């Protein structure tokens, strides 16, 4: 049995900030090695689980958007800079974890109060004014925290209703869960061959890990799984899909049109819910890089609609993860 | 029971303004012998505690039971809930936070992803009226099976001890409740009245009724108050600091405290070797605002624990401030009751 809830719970709590994804390897090894894959981390931090020739690539990024410690104040506050597109509107009073070489520390995200910044209560602090309260001060300052250490939202996984969960880092734990579930479905069908699963590093820092991975693997074809925008107030309808409406099949110049269409036909044939996500230019995902790196290859993109992206309260409907994995497993089995 | 454990339990109870029953029951279950309790029509809990001697002056110690929260105002057709804040919640403390509904369900206050809004909008916190509570319902019908307009919610926040500090929701003013509960377990030298009020956060409403009923000569309001002792904040802008003991206020936005009482408290702290500080800003307010105007006027003093990030899911206090606050309260209560 595949326990999706437990899988998501563990993935969202894995400390894999962009550029320091080491914790992914042992966790993914324990899943993929028993299935018969050769699992290793490459020099860039991508974790690759390869079956046979690995000629078809399945990619989901495993890194998490966070902050990097830039300095420590004797009063017990860390200064930090965002890694990737951090949303400073949702940081105040958020629970954080500081990951150091030796241990973890609890921290509360803080900032100088707006009236002292000469601003109104509606002004979010600029990134350089962010502070993180670690509770220690003066001589009790922990010696183990160093510049370069990372901050992530503290794990906090909750069920909202039957089949809907909230947690930080469903971006891209939802995508990684799709890959794990796809591997499970394919192994049940005895169709787990010639696939390379790539859990790529540093996507949030600017799609940096995918290219080195492709250079090594030289896949003939690629399927990228990421999250995208679910419908919610304030977001335009054409940019979003309702939660529960299945995978968003990407259409974009960066993606192979025939492959996208074939995925859509397959979803219709198999009666799987799905929507189309139309993007005029780049997709903003690893697909942009994977499609053109090392000579290029036909690439498709499947996205899971989540709400509140890049906040500590992202939400996802489990059926969207399941239906994305079903479509992907069917596509692999069919040899799309 | 250990004070810290009691603060943890009280912090995790849900008691938004107007819905303080869980906190009141918790306190009622822990009344010692020699304490007589009365619950007034608003839900204030008034406890008279016999001392070794009859008091010359009636001293009321009070703390409020309620916390800031939200009240559901409307269910949208898409299953999202509109809400109004209960109490003064700063816009920065709403977006991207988890909440617990009255029925125990979890919800989140979402934020439209920053990717989808103009650069300019990313620099501003959304207003409460533009936010929604998401309980994972996909239609109004589905949501109605679980919530009704008028239901309340509070922040959902773990209780964490870190580096000698405590982080939790509702430390304003469950810490005050815990301190009074601790004091109440000891037989005082003189009779004392302990009052646990409702609806402080929505305009000091419970305290007005309770102070009238109790009719004290003196009131000691036990609270938490804003500490802005953050890196980069200097001088009087820090207002008060964690780890420097209880805060005795001379004035805030709701009360001008009697100078004689203020000076007496500061002198007492010095005599007893208790660290104490004052607030270096005229800011905030508490139940004193209602109590000191009660009947013909009540001599009132606020004694507060310095607290960072007040009214957020992550209030932070310093453990080492707890015992000095207790000691100062005991000393003041005794001296005032002695007359």
C-alpha cells in the first residue's frame, strides 16, 4: 500500500533548502532501493533513482524555498536573506527552524514594527529588515549558528477536510509525491523499467539543478511534475485551476505540443479529470531547462493546483496528486 | 502544578472574546479550599480568597481570560469563509496563518501567491476584509455542515520553549491567569479577590461589570505588554525588555496610573530586590482603563510581563520574568490590603 498522507507529511518535513538538499538522499534511497533502482546524489545535489537505461526522465524538484543566515545579533536575532522568491507578507510571527551543521533551533520570524520603520501597519518589511528571534542572547548565544545556515518554515502538517491538507512546502512535496506514487503504480504493473527519477536541487533558486542532471542522464524524453496555482480569490481564472480538477496539463512553446496533446487524449480515454494550463512563454518550471539542455528533448509538464503558494499554509487536494500519478503511470506504460 | 506547565495548558485552550468558557472551566477546576467562586452574567469569574487576616482594604487582582481571534461572518458559495477579527490583530499577523475553529477543525488564512500580484501589492499586507478562511470545503453547502456564521476561531500555534523563552498563542493574558491561579493556591496574609475577566480584547467590557460588582479599594491588573526589544531598535523605542522583570506602567492609552501607587510599587521592588522596569512609551491599554473609572474611582496599577509579538500566533515571553512578577504581586497585594 502507498500511504500518500504519510509520504507528504515526511516530504514536507525533510530539511532540503535550496543548495542544501543532502537530507533527500537517505530518504529517497529507502524508498527507491527496494524497488531496484540505483540511487545516488550527483555533484549538484540532485538525487537520481535510475531503472535500466533511464531514457525517460521524470523530474520533480526536492528543494524548498527558504532563507539564508547572513549574520547574528548579540541580542539573539538572526539576519537573513531570502533564497528564491520568499513572500515577506507571510513571515511575521511564523514558526521557523534554523538548520545548522550540528543541530536545529527554533525561531520566530520578526521584523522591526512598522511604526518604527516609519511605515504604516499595512507595509510589509523589505527583505533586508527581516529578523529571526532565536530566544538566546548575550553570552548564551548558541555558537553553532553560522552565516550560510538555512531557515525554513517549521513543519506543520494538518488536515483541513477529508482529502485536503495544508503544510508548508507542498511546493514541491506534492510533485515529489507524484513521482513516488507513479513508481509504486508502475512497479505493481511490472512496468518500472528504463526510467530515471530525478529529484532536482535548486529549482527555487533559479532552475539550477535540472541542467546538470540532464547532462549526466541524457534522457530521450522528459516529464516534469511541479505545483501550479489553484483557484482562489484574487487570482485570475485563466491562471488557475480548481482544486480537485486533476492534473493541469501544460501547453507552452517550451513544451512538446504533441506530447501535451497525447497526455490530454490519454486522460480523456482513461476518464481521469484534468485541465489545461496554457502558458504563453516559459513555464517557470524545470521544464524550461530540461527541454533544451544537452541537445534538448521532448518535454511535458504536469502540475498540481495548490493554493497560497510559497506561504506556510499551502493547501492541496490529495485526489489531484493521485490523478496526476495515475496519468503519468499510464503515459509511461503506454510509451508516450 | 508547575507554573510553566499551567501556562502551556492555558495557552493551548481556545477562548476568543465572548467565548471564554474553556478558560473559565479550567480555572474553576483548580480552585483551592478557602476560595469562593461566582460567575457573573457576562462570564467573569470572581473568586474571593480568605486570608489569615481580614483585609483593611479590598484588593482585587485581575487578569483577562479572552484572546484575540476571529468570528465567521459569511460563507461564500465557493466554501471559503469571511471573518472579522475579534480584538486588534495587526494585518501582518493574519495572512498565511493557521487557525482552530470552535468545533476543533483546522483552517488557514490564505494569501494570493505573490507571483500573481503586481510588484507594488507584494509590499503590503492584505486587509482583514480581503482575506478568507479556508477549511477545505469546496462549496457553501459543504462548509455549512461544519460551521455557521457567528462561530469563532483562534490562532493555532504550538507551545515552544526555546533559549529561556516561551512562544505560544494567547500568552496575552493566559500568563496573567496562570500567575493569579498560582497566587490563589497560597493562603494570603489578608483576604484577596481574584477576578478573571471576559472581553478585554474587544473594549475592556468584562472588567467594567466585574469592577462594579467587586467594588475594590485597590486593583492590580496583571497583564502582558508590548516589548519592542528587537535588534536595531534603540532607547525608548524598545518600550520594555524581556528578562528585566515585571513592567509597572505610569501611563498608557487608557489609564493614567496614580503616581503614589506607581512610586510605591517601584520602591517596593527595590526594597525586596525584585527586578522591575517601566514602559518607556505611552502605548497600549488594558483592563485598568475600565477598572480605574469604576464606581467612584479605583486606585489601579498594571503589572505586566514584557511580551514580544503581542496579538500574533507567536507571543514570546521570558521564563525568568515570571517569578519576579509573582513576587512583586504578592508584596504589593499584601501591602495594599494591610492598608
